[in-house]
C-alpha cells in the first residue's frame, strides 16, 4: 500500500480565505482565477438578525396585539433568501411552517428592494397559544381550527395585510421604516397581492 506524504494530505484547496466581513462574519474567498466570492457562515450575528428587535418588536409594529414566540428577524430571512434568489426574480417560495409570516414578509421586502416578482406560499395550522388552550380546557372545550385567536387569523394574515397596506389592523399607519440599508417607511406598504385560502374555502371549491 502506497503512502501519502504530509504535504500531499495538506494540499491547499482551490479556494483560499482572504478575510472576513466585519459585520456579517462571512468568509471572503479567492478562487484560482483570483475572483472574490463570499461563503456564508453557519451562525450569523449582525445586529440586523436580532430576533428581539427585528422579530418580536417588528411584528408588533404591524400587528400590535400579536403574541408569537420568537419570530425570526425579517432581515435574517431576507439575507438567507438573497443568497439563493438574487438571480431568480421569478422564484416561487414555499414555507410550510409559516408561523408569523416572516418568510412571506421578507419575500415582499426583497421584491420591493430589487424589483423582483417572486411569489411566496405560506402554509400553517391555526395554532393556539398555551394560554388560550388552558382557557378552553378549563371550559371543557377543544381547540377550533377557525378560532380567531389562532396564529393564522390573529398573526399571519393580519401581518401580511399590514405589510402590503402599511396600516395596522386598527387602521393606524405602521410606525418605523425598513432598514439595513435604510429603505422606505413601513407605512408606505409593499408591492404585491395577498390571497387567503382556508380549509373551508378549499372544501367549498371541491364541492362546487
């Protein structure tokens, strides 16, 4: 059996790390042709990805009464989408665990920023909060898929409507503006359309 030398085992790869972005921490690489490119890290820590400031508080700007645990930063989701969809302005994005709607909101923001026409489909169950479930249990009731306090009716749909119109569910202008970089005021709304489909709508369409 032939043996490899230490030098052969440690031969440099085609890519070489030449530095790191001071804000995002992404590695900057060079290939053999000296063209620079960026490799995303597995953990991102820039301020724009803080879920408290740009997840929870951002959500409450659009839906002040929303209660949702740990929504993602819209800018973190936008950055993740940008890695894969920058050159795909007609892409279709499917989010099967939509939750508060951060992904759909980020798709709209990315479209507004680069002029894309991407579409997103959000799928979620109308999950109820632990507080609501306890309240129902004490009353001897089960959760209802049409409960208006569930995440679909009370968070996801109102948020996306507010993102499009720039108005909260009570009709007030959404405060603040989109950042990183500084962009339009949230109250100006984002381009796009929203279609809401529930199980009941699907059943009615199938029965027709």
